[in-house]
C-alpha cells in the first residue's frame, strides 16, 4: 500500500530522511516513532508530495507521491503537525469547503458534516469563526475535515496532541473502526501508551534512518513486551 524506496531528503548540510526503505501493508495501523528531529514529519510531508525528495521515491496505492500528488491527495486524509484553518470561516463553512474540494454531493457532504460535528462535540461552535476556537477545538475540526471524504489512507502527525481524554478515546475508536473497514493508517506520536494500544506495526526512526520495522508483537517481545523499553533501545538512549 505505502512503499518507501531509499527515500532521502536533505536540507543544505542536514539529511532529514536518509535512504528510508520500508513498506506499510494495506489495512495496517502503523505507528511511526522517533525522537524530535528524527525525520517523521519530513517523511509524512514527502508522502503528501509537499516536499520533493532529494533522491529515492515513495508510492501510495501504486501512485508516485510526487509525480501524481493530486491523485494521491484524493485518496489520503492528512493531518499536519501544525493545524491550518481559515480564521474567518465558521467550523461548518470550513467543512463545507473541504467537502466541495473533494466533490462530495451536497446531501452527502451535509450529512457527514452533521455527523462529525456531533462526533467531535463541535455542534455548539459550528457557526462560530474558527479564529475563536481553542487549540483543542481546532484540532478536532481538522480531524473532522480529513475523514470527511472517507479516505483510503490516513497520515497523521501527532494526532492526539491537544485533545482532551474524551476526544482521545473517541478518535481512537474511530481509527479502529476505519481500520476495520480497510483504511491504512500511519501516525506519529510521542504518547507511547496510546501507540501501544492501537497499532499493528511499528517503525522506529532516528537521525533520519530507519532503526527497526516489524509487527508490534515482534518488536516488543524481546523487551518484556514493553514498547517504551524497545523504543529507547532502538534509538540508542
């Protein structure tokens, strides 16, 4: 489903992603782990065609993520590390805009908007300008926007940051349901407890290089079935 082939990205003298080669199987719940500056965010931006690789390539569903980036974006829901909204659109207007970008029929668009506003507990704020939203509300609106078109792939950069415990639980359950429906999900997170409860596979990256990739069970087995121990062992700390 998602394939990295010696993917590399340098910024002047720094190599942010260094010959990254790995495959994310279809239908996986894939945890992408690493310390700050490891290359996780750059890797996800490369997958979305937002950055051009220095060398190597990557594909999603057989599509080159850079050369065919528009088609990739139709199939993918992407949550960046920094949420971007239009300050002077209301929450509802923002979701309508996203639905129109994805050419959803109006009746389908409006039904899904109502559903996700309720799901993310944003109904009361739906007609307020997003500039007045708290950080957590902005994050929930952004999450609603990326699942609105029912993507086949989700790429999530720190999706649980800023969410209250109820929203974390609700979104975790939504991810599990989407995976059960065949959606492939890749997310980075510093919250190892959440990762351990969710994922089927884990990749650990440090200094731009892949340290290990395996099923969660196989990665944690040598470390007393503890993801935190496995993580620190592989990053060398």
